[in-house]
C-alpha cells in the first residue's frame, strides 16, 4: 500500500479551527482514518455517523450522490499525479477536482432541497498572499470557478502535516514541518458569495505553533495583521549579547527566542521557525564603544519591540519569572502600563548621590528596591521595569498585598522604608510627584536636587513695586512658605503663581512695605529663592546693619532678619502661629 502517496492531513489544531466554523461528516482525502475525526473523537461523539475515505475515484461520477447523502464534507484533493492506485480518468488536476465539486453542489441544489456545504483544502503556491487577498489576487481558474460559492477563506502557516510511518507492521504517525508551503481551506456554501461584495465569515490567517506540541507553548494562538499589538521595551545588559560583532536587531530576536522560548538553545532559530517574530524591533541605545564618552542608558542596550498581544503576554510572563529580570540584568515593561497608577520611579536623595557619586548602576538600584521591600518580595508583584538613568529606574509594582504601617498607605510605607534604609526617594511616574511618607515633609532634607542652580526669572509686572516672587520646591508646605516670606516683613497677600517644572513652584507675595522688596534682592533662604519685581540693591545696603560679633557666614542673613523685624515680620509670624493654634483647637473640639 503506497500510503505516503495520499494527500497529507492538516494537524489537529487546524482541523479544530475549521470544525468550529463548519463541521462535516464526510471526510475525503488524507492519510489517516483516526486523525481525520480527531476533533469529534476528543469531544466524545459517536464516530459511526462519520465517514472517511483516503481517496475518491472519479469524483465527477460519484460526488453528487455522496453530497445528497452526507450534506457536509471535507475534501483534500491529492496533488496532480499523486494518485496511489489509478491512471487515466483518475488522474485529475486541482482545477478538475474543483470543477467536479462545484458542478455536483449545483446539481444537488437544482434537483433537491438539500444545500451541501464543506471545505476544500489546497497547498497554496504563493506564500505571500494572505487569506483576505486570496480571491482578489489569484487569477487561477479554480478560484474563478468557485468564487460565487465561497463563504470564507482560512489560511494556515507553520503547518506540520501528519505523515504516516511504518513501524513493526503498523502505521504510525509523524510530523513533517512544511514551513514554505501554506495551506488554504475554503468553505463552500451554495451561492454564498454570488454578489461578490464580501464574504459572510471573515477570512483569517493562522500561524500554527508547529514543533512544540509537547510543551504546548503558545498552542492554538492565531495571529493576523488585524490583531492588537503590544509595545514592549527591553533594556539588556551588554554581557548578555555578543561582543564580537556590531549588534543588530537579529541579535535581539535570537536573544528573546533563545532565553524565553521552550526549547531554548537546543533550537537553531531562524525567521521561519521563531516563536517570537523577527520583525518590528528597533534598537535605540547601543553598547558603549568609546570609553571616553558618557554611557547612555546606564550602559544597557535598549530595544523597543512591537508584536501581537497574544504573543506578547506569554513572553512577558516568562520574562518576569526569570532570574535575569529579577536580578536587574534585563529590564522589560509593557509600555501601555508605563504611566499607570502602579508605576513608580526611584532616585537617590541629594545627600546619598553625592556621598556615592559615580558608583551607581541600574541593576544595583533595582536590587536596592526589590531587596528592601518590607517583609520581603512576596508581598509585591513586579509587573515591569525600565531604566531612566544610571541611578534611577522605573518599576511597575502591585502593592495591594503589602502590609501598611503606622497609619500610612501602602505606597507611603514603601516610600518611608526605601528612604531610611537605602536613601532612595519614591515618585509616581504619571505626574512625577514624590510619595510623601510623613504628614509634614522636611523640605530641605528630602528634596534631591538644587533649585537654586536653575533660577527662572519671571517677567516684570508694571505698577507692582511691592511684588516679590518666591521660587520653591514643590514639596514645601504652604505654612513653611508663609513663614519664610514673613522673615523680611509683613505681607498683604501670598498666592500660587505657576509651576516651573523640575519639581519647582512659583509663588507671588505682595508686601506691606517697599523696603521688604529691597531686602529680597539676591536673597536665598534655604531652598527658597526671592525674586523681587523691582531690584533695589542700594536701598538694601542702607537697611542692613552688620553685627561684628556674629559668625561671618551668617552676618548678612541675621542683618536681613533684623531689618525684617522692623518691617513687621515678628507680628506676621506670630499671627500665622496664632492662626495655626486656633485651627488645631477647632479640630480637637470636633474630634471630641
């Protein structure tokens, strides 16, 4: 028996897809009786109502009567000259097969109320034609013959047809991977596309997960160009990629498929057998070649990768469970959640980064964060991470299981722990706001940068001789701002003016005396910068009286505060303190 000469059967995963669209009870063509009805057998159905034949001789003589009896069919014609036991009239081309099938269907419809339907399966010669474009781009006679009866087109790539093998006098089954030849299944229903406008069932392209049935990795995933995409960002330690040649996107594809595919290094990955596609990746940061240049992206290689969501989600699950990810050698994030409510970034305080200047690496910072989670990493689920600078990383974390302490929220608990244990500040990525872990933040000890080095002089206001602007860190409380403003005299009004970015706000203050404006010239108290609308350096010198017994570094500041006291600063500060006391008393009474 020349069993290998029959048409090769589609794998079960492909038959399952076709069966869900339109099942059949007559199977013609193929090389295995049990495999032909594997789908209904898996569902526990009675196989006696299904009929199978590996080959049909003389379809033009027999098909009409068969379709009247069985009504639904799956027909996979053999290749031309592949008939195992015939010649002459039994040797038909695919066009002759299609012609016989269509004539039989039309004859059944014309002579009876029966409307037979079923699948015709071919090997598709052109691998570049998609299911949507098949009927429009193919000028082959067989497609023109069946066009008005086509209900849908389903195209399969990465197909591993079932091939019979003789073993110990029995026929067994093996898989033969046919990467270069897609298979196309066309559903025929009488006059389903007579108008020729659109198909009743949407055409689809299916990429079968051939070769990995044992692990069931990415099994049954169907991919086509209309599917949603996911943007993943990878930051890869240079030691994980080759240093012997200039890196390209192919190195990235090989890295992903080698480390995060089920068979890993045992497979020689290529564009035609890769699980994660060799396309749509862009390298934006390359390894440092010149040692005299500043290392970009912390020395890590960045790659932005776009791929179908149904493939990206399993990839991220494998990546997040790997030691490379948890150890900081590989950063990976789904960019759709990069600025979400669970996204944070960390950076050292000013004191910490100065004390350890030049010692920072992204993997060290990530280890400091994950290694100092209160009560262990089991309480936090890391959803992604990416690099900002050598000393700053973004981490997407689910903090819902983290125990909160001392009346703080979960994110405040983590912020306080990181600050005191590692000297790191925790910010929300969405708006770059600091996660405060105390009710009243000590502004000058927490703020990590120096606002005084980036003074922004506002535009001068006309007819406003008593106006002074205050440039302040955003985490400085309004109470502290008012007390600082009152050090140079009594003021009539203080209000928020604008945000300058870089975590810096601008306030406007209208003073009672113009001499207070004179004292504000070139004045900085801690991190608050005074910017007078009118500069009066000469008047400032007249107002200051220096005490020779005071430390030289503090002489000017003490003179300014002494001059401010004469302009009502003491009364203004006492008034603020009295107002604060009354508010606290009112709050305490309400609690009682």
